[in-house]
C-alpha cells in the first residue's frame, strides 16, 4: 500500500511515494529542475501562476512514475503540502481569475495595518492571534480595492493546496488550519472571523466548505487518474501549509516540540497548547495540524523571507556555474565570522519579525584586499543563521524555549557550515531527519485515510540520522551581537 505526497513549493513541485507499512520513502521526484520564476512587476510584489503549479505537478508525478520503483495503481491516498498564505481566486466554473499573490508579496501591508487599527489591536491579537498583516485576507481586500472587475467574478477563494486538490477532485474545501493561516479564523469563537470579514467587506460565500484537515477533501477524478496513471476514486485525504506539514513530517505534534526549515524561506515552528501571540505580531500563531476546538494545539511560527532566496541570489551573482554543494565547500574554507564580512539577508519582501519593514539585503564590511568567494558564501550562511537567532529570541520572549530543534536534512541544512553555525548561534541542539515536506504530506494522507489510527502511529519508524550540539557558541556570540547592531541601525 502506497501513499502519494505532493509539496507545492515556491521553487518547484516535489512529490514522493511512501510505503505505508514501512513508512519509508520509495521514490521521489521534482519538477522543474530549475527554480520557478516569481513574477514581480512592481517592487514588493510576488506572484505565480496556479496553472503552472498544476502543470509542474503533473510533470513531477509522471517523472516519479517513470522510476518504476512502485506501481502507481497501488497508491491509496494523496496528501498535499503547499506554500502558505498564497491567494487563488476562481469563478463559478473553477477558472483561475488571476495569478496567485504569494506569501512573500508585500502589497497588502498598509491594508492589513489599517484593519489592525480598525478591529482594535487587543481584540485582533486575542481572537486572531495575529495582526491581519500581509496575509491572505488582506491580499483579497487588495483585489477588492484595486481589481474590482476580478473581485466581482470570484466564486471561491483558496490557498495553493486547495487549488491543487480542486484540480484533482473537482471539489473545493478548506480547513481550520488553512483559514487560520489566511487570518480568517476567530480562535475564541472557533468560527470564521466576523471582524475580518466585516472590516474588509468580504463575501462569506467566498469561503469553501470547511473539512477536518485529516479527512477526505474529494476523490480523484477519472480523467485525471488516467492522465497520471493513478486509480480513480482514491481520496485527497490531507492538505496543510508547508510549515505545519514540515512539523508533522518531523513528528512535531505535541506542545513544546519545535521544527526548523531553511528552504526559500526560513522557519522555526513550535507547537503550543495555548492561544499565544506576540504583541507586535513579529511571530505568528496558526492552528496546527492537530488543532481541535477541544484541544487547541497551535503552531507558533517565525518566518524569515530571505534564507534560501538569499543564498540563491548569492550563487547566481557570484558563482553562477557552481553547484550548491561546491558553494558549501567554499564556505567551509572561510573562518568563523567570515573575516568581518556581514550579511543582512532581508531582500525578499517585508519581514514580519522586523515589524513588516523592508531593509533590503545588505553585504557589509567588504575589504577588497582580504575577502573572496569563500568569505562571501560563509557570510551569507552566517547572516541567515543570525536572522534565525534574532527571531528565536523573539519566540523566547513569548515563552517558547526549545531544548532541541528537529530539522530535515535538506536545503541549507545540507551544508555542514550552516547546520553547525545554526546550533552554535542559537545554542540549541539540532536533530536531523531524512523526511521532507512531500514525505510528510504522504504520511498525512495515510492519517487522513485512516491507514494510521493516529498521527503518532505514522512516525513509529522515524530515526534521527544525526544530532548536532553547540561547539563554538562563545566565539559566535560577539559576532552575532555586532550583526544585531548593524540590523538595528538598518531598521532606524
């Protein structure tokens, strides 16, 4: 019995097939090989075509099938993980009305700030656990204000994973977790937020049917099944934003457990059993995959836009013909502190942990006589880690004090320099696992389809591949404090 996981990433679509009995990944594939474009027709804007996600997902699944490591007809359920906070709008015939305004788009910051004031800061934070900010609801309000012709044609709004599920099944559903990440959910009343909907003047009929996260969100259509070599009628049994899903994939389910990722964006995600929030909304709280009205498990999320995107920019700018593995080897040749070179990696939209300010990415302290490629790539990795530390300290202010952080050995955590620097600078040991988002989505499908009786049962075979402990914390602390002073100056 096999499970299919689909991860709708910003850079590409990744898919995996997992054996439900062994809980191990049988095969994986990614499409396209090059990083998907983010359309930015104006400063601070970021869009992608949902139809491109759909096309790339089909290519990825066919590429996966071509491995011949499994029989696609033996796949029993599908799970979907997706880039969070993106907005997809469709008409009554399920036609896409415009490109998706994705997570790192900054155009709705001012709209969200006005809503925060109008609703009232205390009420917004206690009920929404966040400022309306630059999230999905605010992006929809932007369309209403700026593209009324599009707004008038809207039948349903969706997050990226909802759209892919719609294309697979013909049904449009959502979940409490998804609505919370869009800032549509009132945690005190456990219902769609009247404050947000009324503040923005949004139509309640736009909201799809709300299903349990681990449940059937429709079954695979016959024509699509034939196209993809799958069996018609199998359920899409799980949909989750990439960060709650990443936590799931690392078995981060209970209060106090913490996960980290360092892909296009960087995230630290901790589970809490209380409706906690940051007074400045620098870190955000959403419904975790295990959230229920009777057991309100939330995910406290620190997001840094400019992590993998910063490293990608550095690669394309300073060593376009090198592989990331070669860059990691270069970074390892530079000393701790990169000979004084400092990087502020905040060049991918307004950063929530910086109070929605946009400093731009900065490369500081260049000495033309001593700095070379190895210093640049180490400084970029160190700057990204320093931004994690800055955000983790905010989480600590709000009561999140991790004793260990779990991470998948992927993206920047493939770099020994990055992984060890992360541990040294945060002062928290890291456990590395093989699971990634697509594997987590597959296991989530097994939970939703009832193949696993509980979420915990889906991870009984999971093993730590490596544990990293702090080694150079004392040496890094003054270097971090110097970096922090530069950031504070940039924010003034």
